[in-house]
C-alpha cells in the first residue's frame, strides 16, 4: 500500500514540474488582418446613378469595383452625405506611395478572374428607363502619393470617373404615330451600327485626353422599358411628350 502511494505521488510531482517549466511569459505574435482600408472621395455626386433632367448622381448602395496592387475586383458601397461622396478601397496587401488604384462602376462579379487590363463592361441591350446601370463608368488611374497606416480608414484622394456612354432622351407624342394619352411600356432604339453589348476595357489605359475606344459589342438596337409601375404616357405635343 505504501509503495503504491509513493509511485502515485512521484508521478503527480513529475507532471507538475513539467507544467511549471512550460509556463513562461511570451510576446504575442502580430496578427495580420489581410485587408487595409483607404477612403476615396468621388469627384462629384453628378456622376451616376439616378437620372434627372440635368445630371446623373451617385446613390447610397451603388457598387464600385476596385483594383489595387494584388487585390482585384473588390467592391464597395458608395456613401453619400450631402455633397460628400466616398468609397472605401480594400486591398489584400498594404498600399504604398506610387501604387496605382483603378476602379469602374457598376460592379460585376464577371470580372472576379479578370485583370485590370481586361475587365468586362456592358451597355445592356435591354434597359430600364432612368436606370444608370446602363451607363458603365471607369475612373482615371489614381497614384497614391503617400503610404497609409495599417488597419486605419484613411482618406487618400479623389477618384475621377468618366462615362463610357451617352444618354438619349426619346420624346413620345402623338405626331410620332401614337395617340395622345396612350400608355407605352417600351420603345426600341434602332441604330445603324453596333451600340450595345459587352466589351473588354483596359482600366490602366484610361486618360482624360485619350480614353480608349470601346469596341467588341454587337447589338444594333436597344430596348428601353418603363419601370413597370409607371408606363410612359404619350403627350399631345413635343412640349408635353412622354420621355424614355
């Protein structure tokens, strides 16, 4: 009985000694978050996404895609606070002075495997009247002028966006073959050349004085529909026409 007790006691003591030898203070290892946030102002709210009589404006919830160093096709929400319009660029690595940032809108998941030199954009053949998603935009390349501290949302500059399409207003009134008061659900714009469809674009080549031409789309007509709840009413004259 005594022998058994002594063996058990020694075994417990040995375990305690080993445990004590392992408990030593250590410096915690640094944790890499893997994402670094940089805040960009957009040039103005008059560049997407709600059509009005005078301009196109950014809206909360618009999605902008960005390419920054090894990070590609990261999307972020537009935040509109009065005339202050911002987005946050997220990169999988920290960015430094001299790094380039490229962006386009609206975001498309079809570019998840595409590089900034060959993103796929689209002018849809089927559009909804008043929807600015039919208007692809690209930003001018932005060069960071300074490093940005890790783990901090830091304002770093302004992205200037350029429209790659045009807005055409179709004024519908009785002299065009319709009857005044008639409700119109959609109209078709027929062009003499390709005017819509998907195309590839090089974001890195965008320049304010020499924008790359867009090509590769094949549709020669665009069907524009009302929003479903509000069909367009044919006017009695050009002054009160219904507009798509």
